C-alpha cells in the first residue's frame, strides 16, 4: 500500500507498523492474535512452501490450508500471499529458519 509523505514522496505503509502523521493516529507494531496453526501456516508461507506442501506437512487438506491463508490475509490486512510472506518476516517467524524441500 502506498501513501504520500508530508514532503510529497511516496512511502510504503504496512498494517500494524508504527507511523505518525498529523491526520492519522499512531499504531504500534504488535503481533495480531493468531492461532497456533495459523502461525505455523504463516511460517510455511514465509519459507516459500506451497499449499500442497503445507497440507502434506500438517496432514490437512489443501482446502483447510487455503482457509487458514484467507484468515491470515484478513487478520494481517494483506491482499496477496506474498504480503503474508513479508509479514512472517516482520513478525519474526523466520528468524533462524532455513528453506529446505
């Protein structure tokens, strides 16, 4: 999401990230309320796993993983799965983890 800063330059705005503008209220960086399973799915999305791979890993249907992904999009105010991957990093879910298939 792009906004314009007071000096006229474009700036990126993310949900739940601190910012201050005279016409907007300040929001602090905070972890949204996610279930344990949503956190696991978000971590997997951040690591680049596909829906099928996540379903196999957690012994769930692809439909269930898609439902978790949709819930995460709503809670984290993201429109795309790539934005969820960025949020996983911002929330510290990828610290010390590596990507292995």
